[in-house]
């Protein structure tokens, strides 16, 4: 489980008889999901069964009895484990056992281990730092939103492990919602120790054998030589040792991986987002913390911890799961979750897949901060590092065709101009790109950013009536909002500059009158000299080429193509805007002719044009059918299904 930690506050520890298991997940009228909703809630303030972890030295023998604890909170539904496992269920048979459990109940979130003796743990000998003289800690950063906080990784120079107590418990009168609300409104001001990293020693080796990741993960890691045959935290166990108040902000596991998370000592609380509400949750993250990254892990990079009150107000379903010693929490593929250490705790975690589950989705965008950046697989697209993988940055038609779903062979373009493809490789790259699902997914991404960002949408409407140099000034004023989304910023900058060029041209003509040039120079408070005119003409040449690429006046036939192109991506299908500037009219025509052979291209351009007009308030863009589908599901659809979703012809 390759996760970066993030921080949280402590609840007071009770000194009474230790208690174990679950404080319930939310019920009432909220959309909260609980896998144990059928269990009665008329429990007394605390239901105690004998503990095997009473107050005793860490290395002393541990009795085999188990115990249970249920909060007295009136609106709680207790969430005991969905299943019990025994020592014989672990090791080689564990994945088959979990597969059977999950096939009967896909909502399985927690199982418990009832006969495992976790004694002889000399933690100081089992923990090693991730790097010499460096230790993970977490810190809080206040958010503008009262129901949220940011939790960041904070390196410190001294390895500091918390005091771990087997008898730590959540007090019977603890109310998670109110405790969590207090935490977010008054977070710790100092860093909180939280070690997340590999373990060593015989104890760690034994645990590693008990919790396999599965053959598919092992094969994937072995094929990626850069990972040296193993993947810490993904194919091997990580230890999570933190003080009360530490934890991990919302994130999902990498790619399509599941995770095991076994609590050995202490108490942890999990907030698990229901997978059917993933899209709504991601849109919420975009609104709360607009982030430039378009990679698969942008939620993790946002480092947000969100109170259940906010999730309920957004009608996002979730579960609250509490884990104590011996509880094994499971996360599903693509399931967003956050973890809070309620007491000092020690847990272990790793990733896994079941049976024939593919650990890699059809399309995975990763940045240099992501665990899968160095995994070699043609479905992985690397963002944000132009030179990291030289062989992947040499854009070829073959690599692009292999990258995503393509049109059947009989429908491939038949005649790219030899001259255009040889002299202008970008035409060959774009032609191949247009045969994939990429253009549609690009449009979907841009619409999603625009739709969920109210302040940006309102700001864009205000520049509708701007012309000439005022357009560029308005764009500059928006940079603080748009620069957070790298590819949306590239798209919008190009779109506004095309509008700028067209606002200078004579109506229905390509020529820019001299008086229009002089008006801009005066607005910029520049002297009307040959040098300033030449400099401005050079500036215009870039975006005049883009304007021509999108169709000449007065029809602008290909206007909507702009939001279908892979501008600003630093991967194998990148198109730099300067590449378009150098194209000739013959190259445009070659590209346009080939696009016209696609039966759906005209309709796709029209959708793009409606979106571009809606940005400036010229038309209204009603919610599209694809906006109702989860982003991950869209990425897995073949081209034919995406076209059907858009109502476009395939033949």
C-alpha cells in the first residue's frame, strides 16, 4: 500500500478496562453506507467481551480470547467484522479465502483475525527509516473550508517512534463526529510523528509470508526492472507506526489495486467512500482544492481530510469503520478513503489483487510523484517529466495506436499526405491520435473541470464582451484559477488567443487591418514604430496559425477541434503549440481531409464548438450523458461505446 501519510488529533485515552472493535458508521437520513446495517443498535453504552490484550508488557504472551466494544452513540450502527479469519486462512490460501468472502458480499470492509499471537515484537529492531536520518511526520494546514483540513507529509531528522500500549482504547462516550469536527477546527500546530516504511527482522518476514499480493502484482513488478523486482508498500509490507493525531488524507490505491490493512496495536478510524459515488467525490475535491495535476492520483496530491458532515451535504455515500488489534480493513479497487490514528498505533499494509483481476486499467495517467511512474506498461502514460522515459517521448503512430482503443483496421485513414507526414510529424501524430478514444476523453476532462468550478465559470462569462487587447488582459487575470489545471490552461490560453486574432480581423476575412494593430499597440502604451509592429506581428503569427488550423473565416468549420487535441501533455502524444505554428496550409488541408473521412468527426467537432461557445456564455451547454458516468468507467469504454454515449454515428 504505497500511501503518503497525513496528520490528525488525538482523542483522550481511557484508563479503564481495554475495549476493542467498532464504533459504528453513520446512519440516520444521510446516504452513508454501512456493511453492517442489519445489526441492532439498541446496545448499552459499552459491550465488553474479555480482552486478549490487557495491560501487559509488549513481549509477554497473549491470551487467545477476543473482545468487542460498541459506542453508545445514539445514531450509531455498530460495524463488527464482516467475517472472521484464522491463522490457517492466511498465507497462500488468503487470496482465495478473501475472494470467496468478497464474492458473497462486495461491500466487505473489515475482517478480524481471532487466533493470531502478536507477541515477541521488538519494534525498535523491526523498523528502519525510509532514508538515512530521515523520518516521516505529518502536519496540518488550515483550509478555507471549515469542514476540511490539509494533511501533509513533513520530513524530520530524528526517528521518533510513539509509545505503543496494548490497552489503549476509545472511551465508551467518544463521539467520532464531534471529535473529528473539533480536530478540523483546532488542528495540532506541531508536526506529528508517523513512520510509514519498510520493516525488517524475522517478525516482519513472517508477516510478509502471511499477506501475499498475488501473482499478477508479482509479475507486474518483476517485468519492471527499474523496481528491482519488488515494490515497497505495494508488493511488500509497509509498517504504519504513528502517534495519536497522525493519519493519511483521502486517496485511493494505485492503479486497480486492493489493499489489506492490519491493525496490530492501537485504534484507527477509516472513512471509506462508496465506489458508486466516486465521480461526485472527485468533483468535490476539485471544488475544494483545484489542483493542476491531471494524473490518476490528483486526490492524493490534494492532501484533503473532509468531515462526514460535508460528505453528507454533498450526498456522497460513505462508511466509517473502526479497527483495533487484529482487525483487517480491506479497500476495493479505486475506493477513496482516509485513515485517522485515534491512539498511538502500529499497523501493516500492502496491496493485492484477486484471481484474474488486472492491476493496470486500460488508461493510467501518472506523474513523477506516483508509485507507478516507473512501472513499464503500454497503458501507463507519464505526465510531467518530458525526459524521464526517452523511448516513450518519441511520438510515433505505432505507440499512439497501441496506447488506446482504436478504430478497426478497415476504418483507418487511408491517405495521409506523404509530404505532410514526413515534413510535419505532428500531422501524423495528430492523425493517429484522432483514431483513439483520447479526443473524447480529453473533451470529457475539460467539460468536467469547467462544470465543477463555479468561480472559474463565472469569471469566464465576464470576458464574453471583451475584444482586442482586453481579451488578453482578461486571460491574464484568470491565470491564478486556470493555471491550476495544466491542460485546461493550455486549452483556454489558445482559445482566447484565437478569439483575440479573430477580433482583430476584418469581418469574414483573414487579413488584420493596420488600424487594428495600432489600436492594440496603443492599448499597450507602445510607440508606433516598425520594431513594435514587427514584434506584434511575430506574436500574432503563432495564434493566426492556430486560428487557421481550426478553420478559416467565415465558417470556422473545425472550430471545436481545439478541445479534442492533446495540448500540454508531456507524454508520447504531446503536441506543442509551436508545432502548429510551423504548419503550412497544405498540412492543414491534409489533416482536415483525413478527419472528414470519419463519420462521427463532424458531430464531435460540433459538441466541442458548443462547449467552447458555452465557456463565453454564447450558448448554453446542458449536462451531457457522459457527465453521469464515472470517469474510470469512461476510460475503460471502447470507442464505439463512447460514440454511442455521445449519440454520434459509428459508420
